[in-house]
């Protein structure tokens, strides 16, 4: 992109990209289409052509639009907020609080809320599980963990992957992606795993965030190799028998994240919300179908 008249020229042969005008430590090749200042993904506000910086969006276009029309938006159409990791912090807090309750209340609490298809558990005279109408397990199992290492690894992954994605999508879209991906992982586990297999953890939802991050990075022409390497390493662990991981949750979450992530990033501006939340609805319908089919098999 040519520089605006009067703007400083970069030295010939410069190898490094400029830093974002709000976050100088973040290199970026994207510039605001109005003022041409460099902007990082956290500062990009989707415009009809290209991206604008938050300052230009707040300044308005001088066309007499309503104030809401000039409200800063993320590239997915979400509202730009001050704390762009708030939901990620809340999700981590919920998982940590649930883990404390697990350690305090003992196995009875975990048995009650973990992912379970159809089986007897200690202390219960009747079989338990989703097949018995306990559909809440599809959701509650996403916030439980089996060990300190399990929750530490998942929460670090959620912080590293979830924070930037929340900033890029906006809170409502990010939360929808997280929940839908997690439910897709739980549903595939219910459909394919042994009904007596106990499963828990945020990994399904986190794999959904991995998938959406790949879509976002591709959209921004970022180098996907580091993410692919990280994903491959996680998949190797997933399919290593000695780790005893419910691979169905990871694959289901990843598939859900790819579908919803693609809709979030590539939805046309004029039908953005319809396409984005419509994709969430499609995945939820698939979740419902898997649950109904498996319940019919087990009852």
C-alpha cells in the first residue's frame, strides 16, 4: 500500500514490519485505510474495504450516521471493549472454582457432573448418564478436570489461544464458539465412546478454539506453521493410548470450531450475524441429532 503524502518513509531495505501504533511491540503488515497507521489484529475494525483503526472509527465519517454506526467493531463484528480477555478470565475462573469443589467434595461431585453415557457409578442404585436424561453432563463436563496437570495444561492453552481469539471475535461470538465447540466434543464422545467411559475437561472447547484460530490466521495471511505444529503435537498426545484421552471430544470440538470459526471470520458484512449464529445453530442441530441417535441405541 502506498503511503499517504507527507507520511514518513521507511528506510530502503528494511526487513522488519512496523509496530502497531497502539501496541508497538506487535509487528503488523496491515494499515488503517483512512490514516494508514499500522494496526495489529486486536486493533483492526472491519470496514467496507479493508480495516480501520479504533481512533478513525470513533472519529466518524462525517456523513451524519447514528453514533452506533461508528462504534468500534472487531473484524468479526463484535464490540471492541476495554478488557478483551474478560470472558477468557471468567472461563478460567469457573474451571478453577469447579476443580476446587471437586477436591473438596470428592468423587461424588465429579461422578454427578462428568461426561457419562450410561453406567452405574459408586453410591448410585440406578444407572447414570446422558442416556438417562442427564443432558446437562454435555455442558458441565467441560468445566471439570481430573488432575492438577490436566487443569494446568488446559488453562494455559485457554489463556494463550482464547485471549487473542476473544479480542478478534468479540465476547458474544467468542462465548458462542467456546460453548458450541465444547458441546460438539461432548456429543461425539457420547456417540462413539463406550457408554461407561467417563470423560471430563475443557479440551473439546479448546480444540474448537484451535480450529477457529487457524481460520482467523489464514484470513489474515499469518504464518500457520507454528499453530499446525502445536496442533499436531496435541493430536499425537490425543491418540496415544497411554494418556487415556477421549479423542472423540478433541475431534468433535475441532470440527465444531472449524465450522463456526469459518462463519465468524468469513461471514458477509450485510448478513454477518445471521451467518455467524446460523452456523452455531447448525452445529447445535448436529449435536442434538448425535445425542438423540445415541440415546435411542442405549435405551
